[in-house]
C-alpha cells in the first residue's frame, strides 16, 4: 500500500488523463439527446472521445508526436461529428494540456510547428461547430495559444535554470582545477627552494669529508677509501638533485642566485610593504633561537604571502605581524584592518602556498575574519618536525 502514493506522484499525469477520459465518456452519455450533444451514435462518439483523450498516455515516450496527434485526431473527428469535440469540458481541458505540451518542447522548431497545429486544428474544430459564433472562431484559438505560450514560458525558465546550473558546475570545475594547479605549482616552488638548502648542506658535508680524508695518515687506507666513497656518493647525490631541479623548473624560470631569505630579512620586507602603501608593525615575542634553514625560509614566505594578500586583496591600511618563539614551535600571526574574507573567485591562491608550507612540517593554520573587522592569519610550525 505504501507504493500507491509513490506511483501516483510519479504517474499523476497519466492518472489525470484516465480520469479525463472517463469524465468525457460520462458527459457524452449524459448529454445524449440534448441541444449541445453529439450528433452521431454513441457507438462512434464514445470510442472517438476515448482515442482522442487516451492518446496522451504516450506523451512521455513521444513528447511531440503524441500531443500533436491528439489535436489532429480531434480535428479529424470533427468532420464526422461536428459537435463531438465541443460537447465535453473534459476534452477542452485535455486540449489545453496538449497545447501546453507542444509549447514545452525542447526543440524550438518543433514548438513552432506545434503552435501551428494547435491553431489550425482548433480553428477547424470551431469552424465545423454549427453553433459557433464569429467571436468564438477568434477567441477560442487564442485561448489555446495562451496554453501553448505557458508551456513555452515554462520551457524557457527550465532551460535558463539548466544553463545556470551548467555554468555553476563549469565554474566549480574550473575553480577546482585552478586550485589543483596552484597546489602543484606551490609544491614545485617549495621543492626548488628546499633544494638550495639541502644542496648547500650536502656540499658542506662533502667538503668536510674531503678535508678529513686528506688529513688522514697514509697507513689508514681503509678509512681513506671509505671517506672517498662517501665523497663520491655525496657528489652523485648533488648531481641527481640538480637534474631533478632542472626537470621541475619551467621554461622561463630564472635561476635564483641570491641567498634564500630568513627571518632576519623581515625588516627589509616590511620596508618594501610600507613603501607600497601598507603600514606594518612587527612584534617579536620570546627568545630568538637558531632555527633550521627550511623553517626560516618557510616562516619568511608565510609573512610575505600574508602581507601581500593584505595589500592586494583586502584593501587594508594597517597590518600587524607577530613572530612568537616557543621552545617547541614557531608561531606567526598576521592581522589587518581590511574588508575581511570575501567569496573566492577561484583565482587567488595566496593561502594555498601558506597551507602547503605549514603542512610540510605538520603545523596548524587558521585564516578568517578577525574580531570586528579585518582578516587574521595564524600559523604554527612545530620545530621538532623540522629537526
């Protein structure tokens, strides 16, 4: 029993057509012999009404052919019985439904053909009615044309909604693609930067091993050979790293000759930001400690990206940077008085790079509206992960 309401909701149109067919037959029977009754025998009128109405049951399979056939059958029946199609209200309502379906065609050309069928067949039916007036010959086709127009308007509204949904889906796909590209590019950039740090460390190790090897006495042949093997392995590793970096570097990327920036270079960065028009203040909390080179570089880039976002995207006039040294972590907070977070247009990916750098060390990142007005970026870099 629970499936009956579900089937009724799914096939309500077919149920309505069956009810209309029964009502039309009942009207034909009750009006028999009356002044507005059909003029032929019930052996013709009842089957004819049933065929004209029930043909709409196939509408879901033949969206254009079925409603068009309903009107063509009705017009043909009016030549046999001039009063049949105008003697029942149910047939009138079914005609409006068919006109609506013809106006609701996905193909605009079929819709125009459907309008011609509705107007032509309706004019034939009204003209064949011996009791019709001149006004009905104009008014009734216009009424069914309005039914077609409603179907056309509904179809246009649905088409606009589908187009808007398609555009939204396409835009979402573009944003996701742009985000993936931004993540890949930022990871490649981080890898190129870390290459310099790692390469420098390996070079120092190789040089130190070479210095120790040359100082060993001649009788320690095995030790000298072992250190020479370490040198060879280290130099081979440096060569592989250079080839990897060359593969990651895109055409047009320049070779960075300057040393990688550190937290000691923040004052110079802040001066550049101030000259660009953003007033910046910085506070250092805690005792400064020696940090791994990679953490120094990541911390500098986080401040750089955060201030760049405040300058370019937030329309801020003032920003504040807090660098907080802790025994086991480094905290960085950047706040501004700009307009706060705004819906992303899918093009700005400044926070993507910050998040990638934080995730590199298993850190934490929070970004969002500050108290009252502005934007707050807070990051934490665990030092234990970077050792």
